[in-house]
């Protein structure tokens, strides 16, 4: 250390200052590199947490978007519904399920399956266990209720967002999957609107053509009844 710090001559003083500057630059560079690595790691963790929360919030909205009605998921596929409908048509006294309701149940089941897959991927151990149990029930053809999984998701999301816990004395009704509207109603309405718009355009074009013909006929009759010009009269 004594050999590094030498103020006995200007050469020694210069070498000492250069050494101190070099050591300082190396220390500052190492500190900046470490801080950059820490910041990158923190940003990566924040992105992962944000993506996880976004996915779990979407799964919560899908699995617990309803408080009333049938809160159980129908695990039957479209072929099973068609088989049941054909059997109901052949059996007297048994009503066949409506096509719109079957389509809605199928859309709800598909949305719930996608939400369960997201929970299995990004959920906690308890949430993964509940999601796997629900998926096994769907595979076995049993009715599935998602109320317990919805409660676990709600508590986890509120905890991560540092929100107050839901009061224990607050009775929250059971939640079920969100009821998506059937696609047939929107498509039929759109087709009907398109046909109505086409009819309106055709009617408007017909009225415009009729008005043009009437205007031409009126102008022709007016020209016939008008007196001739002095140059056009016979001498």
C-alpha cells in the first residue's frame, strides 16, 4: 500500500492518481454491471408476475362470471348432444334440447376447458389440484362446479395485488362459469340486417328511378303544352 501511494515526487503523485482513477472506474463499472443485472432480473420477474396475474384474472372471470342460473358445466360434446337430440326425437314424451342452448353449453364448456388449462399452467399447488380434479370430472362426463377454484383464485389475486381480504362474515353466493351468448343469434340478426339493408337500398333505387322517370315525363308534357317561339311559327 505504501508503494502504491507515493507523493515524494511528481512522477509518483501522477502514478498514484492514475492508479486511484483506474481503481475507481473499475469499481464503478462493476457496480453498474451488477445493478443492471439486478434491474433486468427484477423487470423479468415483474413481467412474469403481470402475465401470470393477467392469465389468472381472465380464468377467474371465465370460471366465476355468473352468480345465478345453472352454475355447473355440462361436459357433453357436440356429438353427444346430437345423439341425445336424436334419441329425444325418437322417444315419445321427451323434449329435444334446443339448438341455441346446446350451442351455448358447448361454448361454455370450451371456455372452461381453456381456463382450466391456464390454471394448471400458472396456478398455485392448490389451484392446480382443483383444476385437475375439475378436468378429470369433465373427462369422466360428470357435472363440474368451479366455485372452490374461483374462491382460491380470488384470494390469491387479492393477496398478490396487496388488497384487503374479503371479510369472512360477508356471504358471497356460489359462482359459476360465465354464460356466453349463442353465436346463432348474432349471425341471424346480422343476416337479417343485411337482407333488410339490401331491401332498403333496392327500394331507394326504385324510388329514385321512378322519380327520374316522372320528372322526365312531366318535362316532356310541359314542353308539348308550351307555346312555340316566334321563329318556329309558320308564316
